[in-house]
C-alpha cells in the first residue's frame, strides 16, 4: 500500500457508552430498538455504507462490550468493513480516546459518529471524508438554523430567563456527525485538551486549527427524546417505501 493510499484509509469511531437518560429508563440509548433493530446497528451500517470506511470501532458501555459484540454478530453487516468493539469510559471524550487508542496503524482519516444519529445518509458521510482528504484537519456536517436563537441568562429555579442577545442566525449552524479528522491531529487534540467538551471539533479549535463545515442532512438528526424515535421510525418507513431500504 502506498503512503498516499494509507493516508486516505478511513476508520469510524462510534462512542456508544452513554445511558441516554432523556429517553427514559431501560437499555442504553444506543441499544434501543428502531424498527426492531438497535439504533447502534443502524449507526454502524450508516458508517459501513461508505465504501471509504474500512473499519468501524464501537465503544461500548464499560461493562457491556460482550453484549455489544454479540449484538453486532446477530445482524447483517457489510463484508467489506471490519468491526471492533472496545469498552468505553465514564465520559464521551474518554470513550472516543479509547476508540482512537484501539485503531491499528494505517488509518489517516478518522470519523467520530454519534450512535444516536442512526439515519445519516451515506452522501453526508462521503462528503465529510472527501473534505478531510482534501486537506482539512477537521470537518463537521451542519445545517442552517430554522429558528431564531436567543442567548439567555440561565436560571435554575424555574423562573423566566432574561434574554441578553440575539445572535445573527445566518452565521449559525446546527452541527451533526460524523465529524471527520486527520488522524494524527485528532490524537494530538485528545492528548492535549483536558477540558471536557461536547464534540471533538471543538478540541481542534482549541489547538488553533481550522474546522470547516460541509452540508448536513435533515435525516442525520439526533435521537434524544421519545418523539425523536417516532420521527426516526417515519424516516425508515419512507425509505422502505421509496427505496426498499
């Protein structure tokens, strides 16, 4: 394998160690059924749908790696993609780091994808990968905001929150996953950024490196609340009707 082809090899890390309390009691969010299939399996299939993704690393709950391995073995996954399951940590950031540590040599591009975004289209995945291959150290898919956004002074006692600013909506984007990275850059970020962050791209920002945006997709929404499950089922029903998905 040439150095150039090695630098373009792509792996995806899916942190799936969270409990998903906003979906209510029961199984971890990533293991909740969507159209009879765990969301995690849908998310893994979404990454493997890209012909550029050669390996998917699933970061399981710390005590659930065996369960997740068995789960993936029970469902059909593309033969061209390798799969690896490793135990996660106490935080998302720690789990992503453990997923990165498990990557074998030879991968120049790494995707980090939320297990709770099970329906991201392959075109979005490919667009992120292509932008990293074109030289961006970090890439995020994102959508323009439809709603006006208010910055407020938070209140913890349930009282009305005063508005302090109205950001210019045209300059704001709602960020999705998979986020894509130059492998070495993401490793450096996880070794040097100790502050707990909500996404990996913000770690790259803290290194002073550029992060670029590619168009996201409305079907790449995050399944967080029970109503999101209803919407996800509707998307799958439409795909089956239109594409035989």
